[in-house]
């Protein structure tokens, strides 16, 4: 791969005229030796386009169990509709070839009730091998080994699929899995370590990445969607962005997602909406806040998918009488109660920043304007 050294300042990023960027944002400095691809994976070949496939049969809402056959059909229809391909293998060939080393970015944080579904992940692996990608060139990854151990994807995949974590747990004591030459520099709260480094797997090994997030609420960003899953799941030292009631996720999420080579290599977004979490996310330690959208979204534009996700989570919260993900009232903020987020849907422990989705669009990562997002609904 051709490389050139560069340091990119966030202040130099082009802005879209229609959007208003919040003043007083922290200074962010990106350092990477990787040049962008001629056509980066985000927003990819289908900017502003989302295929939403729904099925009443895909999840038994009384047990939470997914129907493997229904999920396979949803995956096939979604990929064919997105690409216009006549067959499912041809749809996958639009993105991947046998020489690729493919990463599958899952989300394990919602264990046990809402993680990237085994059925979706297994079908991705089946389709990749079906078009000639060797199992030895497929890597399922997440930042923390303890989360991967809990979810145990290994029991659902062929042994040859590599399952890779960057560090043992979310304690930031082991940096061996991160690339010290590819990072975001930012002093957000006067923390000692001001760098967030990209996983070595992402920067030094993979050629393509499939992002499989869940439909989840998040106490600092409003939602955990495509952008946050690929950004915060591929870099070290990111929990420092939100603390003491304040969140810097507004600008950091999109900036991390835009760093090369992550931006260029993330070529496919598959939003797992079989199950969702409307409050208490990104965790799902209780079924109290679990709901069942029973859909999967397909696209290459993470902003467009997350724009739809904002509405989905907001609608579900409203149905339960919870405060809006857009609520910024000091009256709803209770930063001294560590259990407030899980216990009370009308309390914030951090002022949420769902505006991170719109901000990501100013970095060229996708289409935010709802009027410009084309949604194709498929029912199976």
C-alpha cells in the first residue's frame, strides 16, 4: 500500500454550509501515515442509501431467540437489494475478493441480551467463504478479550476464523494491541494520556472491514450505532471522552471514524436490529430496556444509517415516557448517582451528544439530511 506521512488538523476539515458546528470544541489532532483510498469505504458507493429488511419471523420476542433461516433470508435480500446484484454471491463480490483479509467488527458491550447476533455473524462468514475468502483471512474483532470470552462467538464459527482483541479488559494497561504511529491526540479533561491509538489489526493487517453494530441507546452519545461501534471499537483510551456529566463525543466519534486506514477499509455496514436497547445502553444487563425492531439495515454510509437509528431510539424512548436523547436540561443531569442511567430513564449522568452523527457528516462520512436519505424497505 502506498503511504505518505501527514498530520491532519481537525480545524482544516471542510464543513458543509447548511450545518452549524458547535463553538468551543476541543482541539483534535490526527496522526496517520496512511493515505486515503481513491474511493474510501465510508461513505462508500451508496451514500445516503439504506436498505431496511424486516421479518416478523426473525426473533421470538417471548424468548429473544433468533431464527437462523429467517436471518439468512434477510441477509440475502438485503445484500441483493443494496447492490442490485442478481445473486447473493455476486452481491458480496461487489465488496470483497479472495485476496482480502476481512475484519468483522462486532459489538459485545450489550451482553447478554443485545450483541451482534451470532446468526448474522455466522452468515457473513458463510458468504465470505462462499466467494473464496479463506477462513484463515477472516478476523472477528473487538477491543476487549473479556467481552469476547463472555459472548463466545468461537462456538458459532469455524475454528479457522481468528478472534482478536487488543487488550484484556477496559482498564487501559496493555497497549501491545495498538499502533503507536496511528492515533488521535486530544487533551479533553486534563488526562495524563492524551492519545487514542488504532488497533494494530486494523492498521497493519486488514484490507476490508464489515461493521456490525446494534440498535442501542447510549448515555454519552445518544445512540451506539455504526459510527460509535467502528470508532470506539477500533481505538484505545476512548472512555476518557465522557465524564463528570460532560461528553466530548460530539466531535471525537466522527473524527476517529475518519482516520485512515479505518475510513477507507470499512466498506460495509450491517446494522443488527433484531434486538435493541432503548435505555441503559450500551449495556443490556436486564431485559427491562430491550425491544425488538426485528430488522437489519444494510448500507455503506454510516451516517445515513445512524440518522435513522436516532429516530428509532427516540421513538421507543418516547413510547416508554422517557426523556429525549436530545435532552440537554441541567435539571435532568445527576452526575453523582452512578446507578441513575440504569435505574431512571428520566435521568442523565452525562449530557448526551446525538449531534455526533450530524458532525460526522461534516467530515464527509455520509449523508445526514433525512430528506436526502433514500430508504428501501424490504419485508420477508
